[in-house]
């Protein structure tokens, strides 16, 4: 796993998380996060591309989450978990320059373990496995 890609994913996750909690635009939150993490220009470009895609596809991404996390409506889901799921789903399903699904899911689980609750890693794994292990229709 690329260390800069890992750092970028954390920056994206933190930006989504902050945006959800404060109702600031994700882009504004990202500006602050990028500065505090001292991201390189290439990492900032990667993050901006992913964030833009998440914003554009948020409704579809949330529908995918809701289809597999049926016991946790989006508005009741822990913000940490929701932010991680949005990032992982966008990167797997929409991003053109993507790493293997297993790598992205593993990264999502690791971020969940670092920032979420004790059950976040298992929850993230279950939702992502449910979405990406079924045949496409």
C-alpha cells in the first residue's frame, strides 16, 4: 500500500467526517485537513478528484450503503463509518485509477479500526463485502 495513498485516504475520510459534523462544505474541510497533514500536490490532486466524485455521486453511494446496512439508516449511522463507506465505495465503484478491491477494503477496515468504534472494522467489512461480493446485475 502506498503511504501517500494511505495518507490521502485519511485526509479524505477526515474531510468527509468534519463536513458531516459541522455542515461545512467537504472542500472547505479538505483545505484545512490538507494543510494540517502537509499533503503533497499529487496527494491533494488525488484527494480533490475523489472528493469531487463523492459529492457528485453521494445519492447513489448512499443507496448502496442503505441496501446492505438495512439495520442502520444513514441518518443513524455513526459518522465515522459513513465517511469511510462513502470513500471506499466511491473509490471501488467510480474511480478510474483504482487499486484492487481487496486493497481498498483493507484500507477502509484499517481506518475504521483507527478512528471508529470497536465494531467499526467488522461493520465496514460486512457492508463492503455485501456490496462488492455479489454479482452485478
